[in-house]
């Protein structure tokens, strides 16, 4: 089982590289990502969170389950929705549980990419699925949800990690 990388690990702050090989190793990696995500009760997990600097993520949220390789996210609805968000890679040092904070995200997005067999995937999302897609895409760009918070709020969270 792969360990979840936590804030301070440089892989989380490095933009991920595109996936170029759609082989058995990629399929195994996607399966391992689902296992790691479920083991910690997550709803989404990006490659960098397990130390793999590749542009892919898995998700299982709001009745939707899947994965995206080399995703490209487009904002469909610029209205921002403020909601609680946490991250497996930003745990409280005492409880080891994710630290939650209100984060503004676009209300609606479309994400396009490929599946494990290199077939095109296009998903329009709103609500928690849209939030998940934005969160995981941020991971692929070397960003964490705390980067979207006011500095004083981010500082409070950083003191707890």
C-alpha cells in the first residue's frame, strides 16, 4: 500500500508530468491509488499525493467513481461556492485527520482527459464532484487547498500540521 505524502514533501509542490505510457504499470498504479484512497476514507487522490509525479487522479464521490489521466479542467460557471474542504496531504499533526477550512471554488467545471486504456473521457460536474475535480487538478499543478485561503487562515492550518 502506498503512503499518502504530507505537506512539506516537495512532490506536492512540483507540477506533475504528463502520462505517456498507457501500459500495465499505469493500470496497476490506478488500482493502487483507489486502494490508498479508500484506506484513508478519501474521495479523491492525485498521483503526487502518493509520490508519483504524473498527471492522473482517481475519485469516488457523490455517487460518481472514476479516474482521469492527463486531465484538463475548464471552468463552466464562474460563480464561486464557499464550502468546507480538507486534504489527505494536510493532516493535523495530533489527530492525523485532514484539517478543514472554507474554500471558494467554481460552481461548475468540465474535465477532459483519458482513461487507463487511452480512451477520451469528458465529465461535466457541479457541487462536490466539481470541487473534487478542482482540488485534484490543483494537486497536479503543485498547489494545495491552503494556497487558496487568506494568508492568516493558511497560517493557522500550517501551525497544526
